[in-house]
C-alpha cells in the first residue's frame, strides 16, 4: 500500500511526528536553554547555542518548510527581521525590483535602510509583465512580490515572474503572508524564497510577533541560515512554541475566515455606500483568473473604498465588532486604515498613485459570526 | 536610589489596573485604538510593547541612558548598531572581541562597505594610529573576550569626543551593576543580555542603550524598521532576572576571585587571566571605573593536548558555550566562540587551543575548586 502524503491540515496539527522522545509529550517542549552541554570540543553536538539552533525553534521551522514544500525553514523575531535577513543576501551595487504596492514596512526597509548600503530598488506594477521587464537592470538580483498585494489585493502571475527573473539571474521572493501555505505554494511555481509575517494567519491569535523564511535550494538555505545566525534576529523558543500551537488550528481558522471574507465582499460590493471592493474572490477582480490558477482560495483579507476620508472615519468610529488596529490574520476581525496605519511609511503621492486613497479600508475577517459582522458593518456604513 | 534598589524595583507599579507587583506579560501583537488618530501609546508590538517597554525603561535607568532597546539576541543588537553607519565609514574595534561580532563586521558589513580596523583598545595611544579621516566609531569590549584586557574608558571617551567618534562599549562581562560606560564617556552601550543580565542560561537577548536622544531616535527607527525585537515573554523573564542581578554578580565575582587565585597556584595551569589578580595590568583601571572585576576567568593549560581530558573529567562545571549564568560553564574559545576568526589572527592574539574560558556561576566555591582541581590533576574521580 502506498503511504499517502499527509494533507496540509494533518501536517499543521503535527501529532505523532512531534512526540517528545524523552517524555512522550505531544509537541516539542519549550527548550529555553540558551546553550547546550557539549561532549567533545572537536565535534559539536546537534545543539550548541540557541541563536544558531534551538530544538523548539527547529520544530516550527521544519513544520514551516514542510507546509511550504521547501527544504529549509527559518523563524525570525518579526516579519521585518525575516525581510531584513533576506535583503541581506544582496551586496552593495545590487538592484531589487519590488511590487509597487507592497507592505509599507518592506518599502521602508528598502528605501530607508538598504538604500543606504548601496542596494537600489525600483518599484513597478508587478501585475503588468511589461512594466516588470522595464524595471529590470543588468544588476537586478532580486524581485520582491506580494500576491495578493497589501492592501489592494492585486494579483501577480508568480510562475511568469519567477521564470522571467530566473532567466536574468535574479532571485524571486514572495511574501506569502496573505495566502499561507494552505492556499498558495510559491516554491512550486518557481519562486526561490518565501517570506511570511507569521504574526498574521500562521500565528493567528494576535498574540505573537514572528517572521518566517522558507527556501528549497540547499545553497540558499545555507546562506539564509548563515545570516539568521550572524544577524541574530531569531524567534524565541517560547514564541516558536506559540507559533507551532497557532499553526495547529490554521486550517480550521482560515477556512472559516475566508468563507466570511467571501460573503462580506459580496455584500459590500452591492452596498450603495461602497465605491469599490478589492477581493480576488469577486468575479470581476482583474486578477481573478490568474489567482485561481495559482492559489486554491481568495483569502480572508479584503479592502473596500468608501469614497472619502470623512466616510472612512465614520465607519472606523462606528464599528463595534472588528477591532480598529493594524495587523491582520487574527481570530479577531481587524479593520484598518492603510492611509494612516499600515502604509503611512509610504509617501502620500506614492500612496495616491497606487490607489491607496483616504477612503480605503482593509478588513481582515476573523472568527466572529458573519451575520454579526455584517450587521455591524451595515450599521457603520449607514445602510 | 542606589542601583541594587533600582534593579529590584524594575517593573514595579507598571500595572495600575491590578496593582500586580510582577509586570504583566502582554503577548498582544496589536493594540485597539480608542479612535482614529488616537493611540494608547501602543499600536503594534514590533514598534512598542508594554512588557518590552518596562524592560527597556529599567535598563535605560540603570545604565544612565535616555533610552534602551531590546533585541532577540546580542548579535541582533550589534546588527542594528552597524546599520547606523554608511558605506565608506570606518570603525575601530577591539582586536580581542567576541567571534560573532568579528564575523558580523567581516562577513556581513564589510560587504556593505563598512571598513574596520582591529587594534588593542586598552589605551588611547594604541587607538590613535588606527584612526582615519572617515573613522566614525570606536567599538570596545570591556573587558575583552576571551583575554580580559581592560580599557581605560574615560581616556577613550575623551579621545572619541575630541575626534567626533561615536564611542560604543560592549559591557556584557560587567553589567551596569559593576560598570556604567555612559557615565565614563560612552555614547552607546551594547549587551548580550543572554549572559549576566539574563543570568540563567534560559533566554537570548540583546540590548542597546543610548546616552543622547539623537542616537536613541536613530536606533528606534532601525529597531522598528528592521524588526529584530525581543518577545514579551523573554522581556518579562529579563525583567525578572534584573531583580537578582546585584546578588548574583556579587556572589559570582567573589567566587571568581577565589577560583582565579586557586588556578594561579596550580601546576597544571601556565597562565591565568583575571582582572582582579594583583598583577593584571587592568586591575587599577577597573578599581577606578568599576565596582568589581567580573566573573570571567581565562587560563591556559600546559598544552592543547591537555584540554580534552580536562573537559572530560569535569563533573560539576558544564562544557558549553555562553556565560554569565547561574551554572558555571567552560568553553574553548578557539574552537567555539571564536572559531570564525582566522587562525592567524587567533594565534597573534593568543586565542589558541590551550586557552580555556570559565564563566563562574553560583555554585559553592569549594565545590568548584574541588572539581577543577580533580580535572586538572588528571583524576577521573
């Protein structure tokens, strides 16, 4: 009998594969030790020092690698620490092509930190293959993509971009935070590096800040591992355990949150106070076809434009069920205002040019009942 | 208030709602806003977290700085420090410094155009010849790792001020309980808080403390932007550790001195490095600028061939990397903490295979001395 590869839901739970051999405890213990006893100075044991490797962190790193279909996973103290390590693969004089509407924090790291070390970035409309090609230079070494993007849920053709970048000797990096490995496997589409803000859906409870990197290529794995240890932005054992604990419920959470987002997107789309809804699960979304070909669901984040700052503020002040906060992907629905929150690090002109206007709201659907959420939104929209 | 009182009071009164004496652990990644454009002061845990804030405030206070910042490792703190500079900037650093710092400077930031000269930083006359027009910073470990060389921080601080350099001191070995570099002229203090500050070998953390708001603002920006922040649980654990810092370090210093004196008289030991020994060249400096000599002792065996047997025979002392914890640890720097330094550099400095580094913990001094004595005499006991 052929052994079936466990489904993602089964892998998320861990189960028998993560039994502690000493005690039989289900799950890896929280090994807080900073250092490990060595038998022989010439032959270091499997664990030496927690920055370079920790059993609890290793358990969640292995799980992340398996879920993404990669060979090596790396857990960091935040999504930005993960991003910092990946950008540190570049050298002075290298050039990055990045999707123009990417997360404000990534934009800030590129323009305010890595630019000072001689790494240049060009921001391009990654949904348009010609625009992406035009942004390439002879020294382009990395392409940084988010799909669907934040906050406008633009969809990028990962297979086409990765293949284009590979022909020109550039690495493709995809921030897979919105889709999670349940819905999208960028490594299987030719992408070299997957990055996550694990604070979001992977952690899922708004109670930890973490980042992840997953790769397939052994050389890249070696380089990322080197930088994780050398730069030191590692995830703590306690939060590594909490992240693994969050992943156990990932499928149950994500399925429900996505179904809620889908329903809210449909209803918002018909609401007279809403000018436009951005959600790859709506049939008229320009990237719906590409998205359906490369991902197995539209996700649990949607954005909608209520036309003006006044209208947006009215909604933010009136809602009672979602939390008004930054971040997303938690069990609590979160309504945020990209104009002054997640994308404030982007210059106003850049924001406006992208369509991130003062009327835009981003909703991350949580686990509340969809009817409670809708009643609250409808009331807040004045409908 | 004296420093031991300040340390014990870390986090006290930070939860007026419940009056909790131990500061709460706030795992929340994000914070609800009272309204648009209004904030409780906390928006997102990467930017600021209430538990991490308590820790950072306590450390700023005990180091005498305006702001402190907590990172998930000492290396993450140093990475952020390096990001303060630009390509073409030149740094002067201690030649005998932690191997991880050396690796970061040589293998990561040199690629980005930071230039580094390593020199003896114990006195200004050794540092001055290394200075160039583009020198921006002086990075000094005090005492150094693993050879425990002591720098005259006040003299270096004057030099740094005269030449417009940022003066950074890695104070991991002494902690603010024993030495406060910001009061001696340093601009920024670095800690691997994994060591004495944490003190239990159960957490990894790094700290930067800035004396002036100008540097604090730049570090704050980079801390948030590059995202290497300490988690709330470890932040709480570190606050908890600060409460016993004074008693731990006092006890560890006393035992280290006894151990160093024992080793000095042992025929199996050819040299002992401990700044508290009367003939140590740094002793007088530390008497002036610190309130103790620390709990790190390095020593040489009669040859590299003696080391494996010595390590095997130890029963109480644990052979593991790291230092500063309640448990006494021993390492072989050339093979472990400093293995990323080229062998010719190690040879020149004296970080050779016969050198052993001891971090003295909280065990009874008689037990430790007995264990070392048996291991040195070749008895397997």
